[in-house]
C-alpha cells in the first residue's frame, strides 16, 4: 500500500481493474523497480493484504481504546488521575498510527545516492516500535495497578535494592527489544551467523567502518548486531542476579512466581535469539523471538508491579 487514507483505504480492491490500478501505483516506487521487478499480481496481493491487515488491526486497537474511554468518561467512572492516563493512552494510540505511516513512507522514497536495497528507515522503524512498546507498557502498568492487590512489604534495605534492580532490569529489557528494530531494519541478523563468536573473533574488525564513529551504532549492521548481543547478554545476566536477590528475601508467593517466570523467559528468549541467528533468520523463528521480547518485558513489568511501594 503506497498511500494512506484513514477511511477510504478501509475498503480493499474488489475488481480486477482496481487491483491492476493498485499494482501500477506500486510499480512506480523503488521497492518494485529494484527489489521486486518480477513480482506477479498474485504476489503483490499477498504483501498488500499483509499491510492492509496491519493497518486495519491498528484501527481496531484505536477504537478499542477510544470508544470505551469515551463511554467511561461520560458515565463518570474515571477518577481525575485516571482521566489523565486515559487521555495520554488515547493520544499515544493516535500518534502511533501517524508514526506508522511516517515509517512506511520512508521505504517509498527515491534515494539516488544510496546503493542499498529499498527499505524503511531503521530510525523510523525503531521509533514506531518504541512508541508501540511505550503504549503497551503504559497500558499493562495501568491494568496491573488496577487489578492486582498491592503487597504491604516491609521497607528494608534489601527490598529497596531489589526494587531498584527490577527497575533497571526492565529498562534493559526494553532497550534490548528496541535495539531489535535496528537489527531488523538493517538485516543485521544476516551479517554474522555464528555464536558466541562473530565469525572467527569475539570483536569483529568492521565495527567502526563508518565515519563519524557514532554513525556505526545506528547504521553499521555489524555494530548493530554486536550491540544487540551485548544488550541481550547483559539483560539475561541482570535477570539472573535479580532472581537470586529475590531468593534472599521473604516475598509473597505471587512475587516469587513473577521472578521465576522472568528467569525462565529470559533464558528461553536467549535460546530463541541464538537459534534465529544460527538458522539465518527464518521469519517464523524471528517473529517468535520478537514475541518473546514482549513476553519478557511484560513479566518484568509484572515483577515491578509486585514490588511497588504501597502509598501511605
């Protein structure tokens, strides 16, 4: 889909003529000219429906936020603080839709100075994913705050350290998931398909091939994969330390369950990541790895919620 209309595009092409017109629009852009010049109409329909499904799902999610929020607001069921949260969440939903089109648009632009294959900007992809993760985390945190009764835990020094560690670990998991957008955007998973080394060395020689140096962090596929590995290893180490810290404190059963689940998911996610790399990034496995990052982030937030301070 090479254009964006909030209402008009909700109706897909139905006739052969409409499909031909849509296909001709796509043929004007670099992705077809350079990458998919031998694509058939049937193949075009497949990728068109993939994008269409994603956009329609986004509209459904938006309505699932906005309509109930408007109803609860009208009924007076929202507290003053909750009204602020609801407005922020609905605003994030709308922003996410606009950011999605801004991202897609980057893959349609002519880039005469580039020798790379046409692709969406990894910066915009990361922004779109980051915005989605923020929306998801804010929604989940709000839900946990409302649905799970808080534990009245003694405010000891050990608990304070555990709480700080849980916050830092959740931040690491979020950052690792976000770095995955740069891996996907640059096809960095196809650069070095070996583990634990990258090729024949622990630190590859082409980490700093771009100038200025900072450009390598976001645009050099080797550095992007290297960073994702380091973040993943750091995250699973932090989760392991967090788990053993939690074992030294008397905690409620539900909190212990959250810590144990986080540990199990962290090592599962590492296994998925390594398997995805060694198997040259098959789409089903890569999608499972991406879903695993969301599951891991969810449990990290659950543990944070379990450890949160009870207001006086």
